[in-house]
């Protein structure tokens, strides 16, 4: 085929349409506003110290002291040298956030359908179905940006893989390298892991098909090419991958050394997260119908039920002023599923589900089977602890989940199993579009098309009618928190709430029924030759956009946008913050106020703190927190150098409690208490005088058990930066110093008077070292070797990728000239 501008024009127009739609949906960005995302608000607080350091010095720090007593910044937006794949990613995301992610949704899915040889018009329709899928919009509203980022690149990765299996080896290899590189760059390993599960299913189906067709050589050649592409993609992200791998072993995603809980009982030892934590967010079996009927289970935890609701009447009848009643009904807890918190239903769309069901009758071959197998796997895994006929689910109830947690590599590193449904949200629209491909295919028998339309209409409309007719028999509309509501607000409140749940169920079921019948009517018109192909596509497009955007706007709309300054500077210093900041010494803050608990990123925004907001904090700090910090154990706060505690008085007014017992940045101890296990080490802290004694685990007689403490000895931090701390010491005797800094062996280096020496872990989570008598300078520098090695690999991989890009373009041009 000869490529001309005319050939590309439809695709250019489609891409322009995607840009317009992305910006139109998030239209406040045009006026300079930014979307308010609660997760990102706390992330900004966590990352402020490193951001300020980068702005001030022009350098990057890979350690922050602002949260959890100190931690690496590898998962806080650290910037690495020679990270050129990130530059490509930023180029693709040229639109203002979050319109950039929506645009990526569209483009990736459009490319995937083109690779599957779908007509560009249907590919455009499919892109809208995927991009406006409610879950994908919701995660943008709440601030799960890295998740959205990784999901957006999934179709790109599949495009590269399918090109290779289509024997277009060179372009497939290059697309795979770049797409996999971008996927890894998105830095949401849980989503990338789920993509791996999808690719595994695809590979099994293609392997079976290869044996049937006698194409084993082609299959294994393709796999080899893709493995090389993966290797090169990892190389493009080498620094991030290597740093993350190094950090995860020390984080809460790794294995704790402890075998006991704070009450002394045996701990369930795992190499990953606890099963109950993994399955806390498990999708209900019936909740799956949310994919088809948006508020089947009441929508989210805070729905607007309006003035015509039973809840509004309940408030007004009890003397609540009308305006206050309206405010209360905007946050009605109508969700009645079993998950702790749900922002919104994961609605795929009535139109899309209709087309998906139709595809079950029309689509054949390996495409259908790898998509269906992925959908089934995704659904079963999303159930988590829930299983058929189990009325009281536990983490061990679901045999599929149990198998994956126990035997599938790395599966136990991820929580919120309900999010695996992103796979079915990707696969269902693909099958739905292929139903239309078959409908528009002149070679498909007309009677087959008619039968598929009749069966699909009967199944989908019949299901909705059945649910509507028997809703009072099938469901009680009772949620897991209703007992709490009954106890605190009374039975009448719960009855009103359940009436509103029932009303929402009825309204959205009727909405879905109407959309199903309209979709069937459009396809009926086409099969009766009343509508042309283009009119049919336009009609379905209008229904699809009305359907999905109508639900999306319930949860993410213009009300979520604020001024850019307010979003980018989400916290304002209180009088207490300003008072604490007058202290120019080096210390930590612990915010135990209601505001601090609700916004754990707030304290790190202003202070070096032991608060924080992150899914993977250092394991040792987490253990300290579980055993002691959460109970405000004084000696533990002292050794962490917590000088100020932000608290509330009886009237709710904030005040800074000054902890005059804080140990300071460093101190000399008299004794080292030697213990033989991590359990003994953390338990010893319960009665430890941290100013006098330090606990050390298995020192192998490398240190003395006692030291002479000079009453005039001093050790002071004279320079305190995130990645560099300088101490000056003066002591008449050889001593042992404890530093109120988190122990992390990978990257921190220490020198004594300019000569590198070593330090050891003490008090379970802090640093300690012997200091000879006299006056000395001790310097701690965080200079991780992993960043240097990773950056070198990234540079080499980028050069190789660039060379391959030129080679592929040259060979493709040469091949087309021959043709």
C-alpha cells in the first residue's frame, strides 16, 4: 500500500477528535484550573522537600527526611539521569492533566484496534468505549494517576505483541520495546503485573493455536523477539526498576523479620502482604452487575440522592433546615456492597455490554478465546475473598485467590484485588467492537446476525426486566454499615436509606433497559437496511457517549476543579506550623490532630515528620509505628527526635506540645544491650532508656557492651540536608553514638574525618557507630550506587533503541520502495 497524506488524513482527524474530547470533558483546564485529587494532595505533601531541594539546588535528592522519619524517594517521583523513556512519555502527555491520560486511553485503544485490522471508524468508536469507561475516569478524579498511566499504555503493549504474532517482526519489536518501556515507566507495578497475566493468557491461546496450525517455529520465534523487547524495555527503565527492587526488600512490601505481634502472639509469617489486607477490597459476586447497571448496588459511598429522596424527607421531618438537609443528601451512604469504600461503580456501559454479549454469538477464533479467558480470570480474581454460596467470606474462601496468593509469583505483593477488573474493562470493548465488525461483514450470513441480535436483546433486556420485577424478593438493599447507622441514627434513617437505594436501583435499571432497546433498534435498522453503515456507527456512538459520559459526570465533573494555585499548594501553614518553624534546630514533628490524620501528607509538607502517606513505607518504621508510635510511647518518640507534637485541646484548637525530652539528632550512650533476634530487639525498646542504652542485634562481639560517658561530651548536627548530614563530636573517651535517623543500608555512606567507615543498626530502626575519643567530623551522605549503575544501563539501552529505530525505518522504507 502506498502511503500518502490522504491515507493518513482520517487518522489525523480521529486524533484531533480525541484531543478535543479529552479537553472538552476536562474543560476547566482551558481556563487554567486543575483537578483536585485527594491522593495527589497528600503526594504533594510527601514530595515537597525533594521538590524544593531540586528547585533550590538544581540537584536531585534520593532521600527525604520529611516523612516516616526518612525514606528513599524512589517511589516519590525521583528523577534519574538518562531516563529518556520518561522524556518520550512526557511528550505523549502534552495535554494538561488529567486530559493527557484520557487522550492516552483513546490513542492506545485506537492503535490496538487498528493493529487488529479494524476499520478506523469502528476503532474510533471502540476508543471512546474504553476511554470513557467509568472506572478509568474515576481513578483520575481521586488521583490514582500512576494507575491510570499504566492502564493507558496497556493497549500500546498489546499492539506491539500482536504485530509480532502477525509476523510483522521488526515494527512489532520496536513498538513492543517502546510500549513496554512506557508501561514500566508509568511506575504502577500492580497494573503492569495484571497486564502480564493478560499476556500470559494470550500466549497460552496462541500456543495452542500454533500447534493446531503447525506454526510452532513462528510462535517461539515471536516469543524470543518479545523477550528481547522486554529486556531492552527494562533497560530503558533500569534505574527505576533496580532502585525499586532494592527498596521493596526494605519496605512494607517485603518480609518483616518479626515473628510476633504487639500483644506477643505469633505473627502470620508471609513473604508478602497479609491475606486479609490483600483481599480487603473484594468485588461482590452480585456487584458484577455494576458493569451493566451503574448504581445496581447504590453507586458510591457518598451519592447525591436529591430533594425528592426519602432521606431528604427524613431530615426535614426531624426539623433539619432545608439547606442543611440538601447538603446532607449530597453525601448519602447509598452503597450497599461489601467493600469498605467505593468511590463509584466500575460501569462499562449498557451499550458496550450489549455488543459484548452479541460478540459471544458472532465472534470466533483465538481472539475470542484469549479475550474471554482474560475476562473470566479477571472477574474471578476480583472477587478476592468472596466465593459462590459462601455467606461469611474469609481470605481463604476463594480457591482461585488462594492459589494465586500462595503459588503465583509476586501476586501477594499487591492489595485491592478488585482493581484486577481493569483487564475485563479492556477486553470487553474489544469483543464488543468485533461484534460490529461481524455485523458489518458482508460475508457473515444474515440469519446468523439476526439470531445474534434476537438472542442478545432477549438476554440483556430479559435480565434487566427480571431484576426489576423481582427486586424486592432478590435483594434487601442492606449494607454492611447499616447496623452502625441504625445504632447512631435510628431505624427510620436506615429505612429511608434503603428506600433511596431501591429507587436508584430502579432508575438505573430502567435507564439500562432503554439503552439496550435503543442499541437493539439501531442494529435492527441496519439489518433491515433502513440505516447505512455510517449512520449506524454514528447512532451507536451517540448512545455510547450519552451512556458513559452521563454516568462519568456524576462522579468527575467541573466541580472537582479548583484554581491551579490551590491544587499545587494544597496546604496552608497554620499558626502552629509557623510557631514550630521559628525553631531553627533539626527535629521532627508528629501531627496527631484530626486534620493530620485526615491528611497525612500535611505534616511532611511543612516539617520533618514521622507522619506520611505512602503504600510502601520502610518496614522497620512501620513496625515501630505498630508497636509503639501509634500509642505515643515517649521513649520511642524521644529517640526519633520528635520535638513537637501537634495536638488539639478540648475545644478542638490546635496547639504544639513541646517535648523537652527529645534525644536530639545524636547522642552518646553508656551501654549496648545485645539481643539475638528481631523480636527481642523490638521488645527491648518497651522498657529502654534510649538516652543511656541502645539495643543491638547480633553484633558478633564487634562492639563493647559498655562505654565511659563523658559528661561534657558533645555530638551536634551542624549541616542537615535530605541527603547529607554533618556532625561534629567531642569526647574524652571512645564512645558509641546513636543517630536519630532511619537505618537504610543501601546508599548511605559515612565518613569519619573524611575516611569512609561503617555504621550499624541499633534500636531496631536507627543508625549507630563507634566514635574514637577526641574531636571529629562525621558525615553521612546518601549516594546510592543503584542510581549510577541504573543510569549507565539506561543510557546504553537508549542508544541501542535509537539505533534499532533508525534501522527499522530504513528497512521499512526499503521494502516499500521494492513494492
